[in-house]
C-alpha cells in the first residue's frame, strides 16, 4: 500500500523559511517521479514542483520559482521541499504525490502571516 506522510508545516512570518518532508513507503521510491502540490482555502489544487527519480530536471511553477527547492533522498525514501522568502499567498495545505497519480498524503499546513 502506497503511503505518503508529510510533515514540517508551521505558522511563519512573511519572509520566513520552512522545510517540508514527505516520508514514502509501499512502492519503489527511487524509481518514482514525485511532486508537491498545494491547496489554499477556497482554491483549486495547484501543482508547484516535480522531480524525477534520479533528481534530474526539477521543475517549478512560476509562482514559486527561485524561492522553493525540491529535493529527495532515495536512501531514506523521503521527498523534501525547501520554502524560502515565504509570502502570505503561499498559505495552503501542502501535499506530496507520485507524479501523475492520485496518491497523496494527508498534507501539512503552511500558514504565512504576521
């Protein structure tokens, strides 16, 4: 059974930083392209970043490019997202997902507020 467990969300001030983690199990993590998506209250699910199994070709949505960094540790079956220069509009529930799949974790809440 595929399991994805996100953590690391918090309440931070604008300009702050966070690192989100996603612990994966139940599939061959190193072979799976992975993504981060987010959903703000009252808004649709938004793709923000993806990375291949071999960590090549990370891609980012324009809204986060230059501020967020996706990475992975295949030995630990863990996906990461580093969030820098956070803005109030980054407030959302963040989910990791197997790219192209409906499998998502339960999410971790990021709230950016002064």
